[in-house]
C-alpha cells in the first residue's frame, strides 16, 4: 500500500467514528454535577483598582536601597530618551 492510501484510509476511519449518530439507550441521562466557582475565587480574578495598580507600579519602579539606606540611582551611561542607534 502506498503511504497516501494509508493516510486516506485513516482519515476515512476517523470520519466514520466521529460522525456516528448516538445510539438510543432507552434510559434517562444522569444529571451532571457542575463545579460552580465560589464568589471568593471570582473576586480574586478581578482587576485591582487603579490606585492599587499605580501603587504597585511605583513600588516596583522605586530606586533600589543601598546598604546604608541611601537611594541608589541606576544608570546605563546615557541620558534618558536618547536614541541608541
């Protein structure tokens, strides 16, 4: 058999099984249990308020503290807003 024939046969078998009609079982389906999220878990997914986000941003961007408590300003040796190339 040629490789393409094998591929075609596999695809046809796959289509046959995926397009079969459900067979009647003459029984009532069972009620499914749903996993409903709690209010607390939904609240955790909410975006924080703008003030909280701004505070977190400023906390991340604050200058690094040196051992003696003085602020250390990090610089890469070029003035701000200068083209690199």
